[in-house]
């Protein structure tokens, strides 16, 4: 039998939401011939509320041939106003007109039914795509080399589907993800955020007798009213015939609901009570909602997954990275997933199970860090918008005040230009096209598609709190055994902050770090317990190179030998364009490593990378991860191969983290002082 051509792969997609439709359409546009979509619903009679159509989403949909129809009904946003919910006073205003010129696509808003309906109509034009409605996915019988799962139609007998690659696009309640995690003994629980959301659609005729409300629907603007633990975001859709309101508030009505329930009929009196202290304009809009038509969503996410691909089975969209709505990127990220999958699969060098697995892990490599970074930013933005009275709210409002003078960041991260650049400025399809060969070659696989052991040991920094507070656990990546416990206790202001590295099994202190507060001689001092000779000073140094910002290199000495942490963007060490800062540890002083006219800080090729530290800048309590430390090897000097060298590297990596957090605090205080 002749070998199968790449475009003749048998493809099964479970779920016809945004991710499933995007994956099917993108694969068809790449020329794949056999695409089957299995959807639990009996039809795609789309309902729902408004949705934001960001430039990164528009870029993908334009290439898939369905953006023009969506754009016709969408509203092109010109600005956004952030307002105090109780008074309607404007806290901040951001002009959005620059977005079209900068990213070639505008930031628009539309109706979810228009977005999904246009994608579905585009899919129906592709002969390669076959939809199987009223059919759910049951047990997965094989994850590869040819995945098999049980298809359960609402009417008729269940049957087995076999394919070359299986895409689980079945959402945050994904049954395929749950089966896969049970198989791998991974506990990535659904996280109840304690929040819920109302989705409200007001018609123009409902608002036409109120001049203030009519002004809102006529403006090409997003308005956000914020208050303690609550906010409302609103904008016109459907050619300004509908005004969409989305709320987030504490979840008070789901306590007795079964775990599988995500929606419930809401109570209008309860809704009015939740926002009872908001301004009269908001209350008048909420009062227009007919009795019996209030619907409330429970907001849930799940813990980050260690992988998205197993053999020839692939997780997509909310099945692997559900996000809170505060960044308006949930649908966009699922659509990006589908686009990257299609590009990666089309570039298969051969049609084998191993090649399919590697190509799909290229998809994971391109998408995973970016998606989880945006998940964390969304959560952080939500917390900033929901602050109650106190110092944190005062600092946030000072940032809003500075924003009116054109200075500083936007606390509402959705409207911040730097965050927009991170989101809108990345062309994931282009990146996959250009970097596929390099990423594919880097991935090492065994015959069954599993990863060979990496050439390093990884420790994850995990915490239930922000890592500058309380404690962190340093956990080996592939086990559940905690290796170290790191604690940074609260101390009086006249004492230097400390970091303690302890053995997690017996709480024995292995090392202590103190942070000097002097700005003229900033340094950390460490002493490993029971190791008198292992004393070192860690001092930030200034890099003069244009490509390295100030304090990008850090020195310390261990047993008289100099070492330097160097900031890097090397993908080989785990850094990516979407993660936080990454540092590599090499032997040698800062002066030893300088070379060239521009004082480049890059070690010669023969220098061994001993450790790498990946700093996660957007720590989130749902993700728990504050970064990771990779141990690549030992020093070339034989007498320094004992464990205390590794501990020295770990504690100095934590020193970098603590110093960066101090610097961020200093910057925020500086913004507050300037605004005041």
C-alpha cells in the first residue's frame, strides 16, 4: 500500500466552538482533505452576547477568508473610558485609534453569533469538512499511533472513530482532557474563581427614550465601570443596534449547583442589589433587562497543564488554557491555536506517528507560553480592577491620574499599549512558518512519540501567594516530591528582608539570603549552613551593551570562584518572546565575559551553561507558578561538584527574583509620587 500523503491524513475534531471551527477551517485552507468535526449540539444555532474582535484574531480570520463578513457588522472602537462605578467619574481614558495603523487591523467589537456563524459558513464551503452534530465523544480507546474514541450519537448506536490525529476542542469541561490527565496521574483541578458574570443585551429601542443611554450606544467606545470586587464592561454591537453589557461579580448563587453546571437563571432583584451602589446610569440600564431573562455564568479556569500533546492527541483552546474575560482574549487564543496547528501539520516532513507528534509539539512550543502568559495577565488585571478601599487602590488610582497626563501604564491591562503590543504584535502563523524547521529539529522523541529525558533537572517555583510574600516550594518537574521549601518571612522595617532555603522533609535550613537595602551598594549576602567556606557576595553590575539593559548581569562568588548570571533570550534555555526574563549562569566574572567594542555580555562558545532561571513576571494564584530553575551541570572544577554548589545557584536565582520584585515596587512608588 502506498504511503499516505500529508494532506490525506484522517483528522478528527471534537467540539465546534471557536477553537474547533478555527482548527477545521485552517486545516481545510492548508489543503487537508479529510476533516471530521463531532459536536454535541444538534445544530450551530449560535446565541450569546458581544465579543471583542482584537487585531490578532482579525489577522488570522482574514487569512482564513471570513473576516470581511464579520467586519461588516462589527463596531470599530475609537477609545475606552474607565469610570468609577459609584460616581461615573472618569478615572482613565485611552485612545484606541492608533491600533489600526500599528497592527494593520482595528480593535472591533461584535456579536458572538456573527463571529461563530461566519466561521461556520466558511467551513460549510469547504468540501473537506464534515460535521457530525448531536454526537458526543465518549471513552478514548487509544491516544495513538492512530487515536480511537467512542462517538455517541443522540439517536442511534455508538460507534468507534479512528483517525491519524485527534484534536480535543471540547472546552473547559473537556472529557478528553480529563481522561488524559487521569491516564498520566496528573491533578489539574478545575478552579472555582469565586466569580460569576451576567451577560446582557439591550436593544436600541429599549434605550432610545433615555438621552444618556442613547449616547452610550451611539459612541464607538468601550466603557468600563469598576467597583470593589465588581465591574461592568459595555459597548455597542451589531451596527449599534444592540448594547452589550458584561459583568463580573462575586459568585453568590452557585453554592448548591452541581459541579457540571456553569450557568443558571439569575434573579433580577439580586442583580440590582449586587450593583445597587453603582451610579444611576448603570442602574437604569440594568433595570431595562426583562424579568426572567437574567442569565448568570460561573467563571472557572483550571490549573496550567504540563503538556498539551500526548502521542497523536492534541488539546486546543479552553481544553488547555481557559482564561478569565478581563483581557478579552479567550476566543482569540483558541483561534490562534487552530491557525498554528494547521501551519505546523502542513509542514510535516513525513507522514509517521512520530512526525505528527513532533509537529504538534511545535504547536505547543509556539502557543503554550504565550497562552498561559495571557491567562495570568487577565487574572492580574481583574484583581487590579476589583480593589476595595486601601493602599493598593490608592496606588492604582494614582496610576489612572498619571494616565490623564499621558504618563505611566494603564492599570486596566486590556487598554495598556505595552500589553497590546505583546498580544497584537505577534503573528503566530508567521512565527510558525519561519521557525518550524528549527523547533521541529530541536524536539527529541522516542519511537512512540514520548520525550527523551532533558539534559537538565527542573525545579518549579510554586506558591499559593505572590512569591515575595509567605513561602515558595521548589518542586521537581516530573515528581510530586518537594525538594526545597523557600520562605521569605515578614520582618520589621529596620531589618533586612531574608530568604531561607530549607529541606522540605525536615525543615532544616540549608541557606539564608539577606537583601541589603542600600541603593548605593545593593548586594545579597549568603551563607550555606554547615559550610563555612561557602560565603559569597552577589552584586548587580551594569551592562553597557545596547542590547542589555541596566542590571542585566549579576555576579557572585562561591569558594573563591566567580560566577555570572546573564540575561538571555535563548529559546534553547526555555526563554521565549512571551515569557518573562531568563537568566543563564556561567563560570567567570562580568569582566571576564566582556568582549567587543560594544561591551557585549555573551560568554565564549566553550563556556558551559550551568543553570538557567526563568522568571515569570505575571504571577497568578491560579497558575501557582512563579518561575523555574534548571540545573544543567556542575562546575568544571572537581572540588565544587557537591550539592552546596547547586544550592548556591538556586539561592542566587531567588535573589534575582527578589531584587526584581523590589525594583518593581520602587517603580510603582515612583509613579505614585510623581502622580501625587
